[in-house]
C-alpha cells in the first residue's frame, strides 16, 4: 500500500480511514490531522498505521 497525501499551503490536512466489519462487529477508525509538522506521508506509513490497528488492508 502506498499513499502520498499532499497538504495545502497554510491549511490543515485530515486523513480519515474507517473499516466496518459487520460479521465481527468491529469498527476501526484512523484519523490523522496535521497542520504543519509534515507535508506528506512517507511511503508505506499509512500501511504501517493500519497494520498496527490489526487490519488486513
């Protein structure tokens, strides 16, 4: 999985990822809010965060 999310100059960036598993009744939500600390996510960074949540995506 590879993501590159561009930030806007002077603005905030938000990333929200929601997975709903009806059979297991598990809901995982990952939200990243970044105003000026990082311009882009590193290659594979979002995949690492999702794997820490225990998703297979």
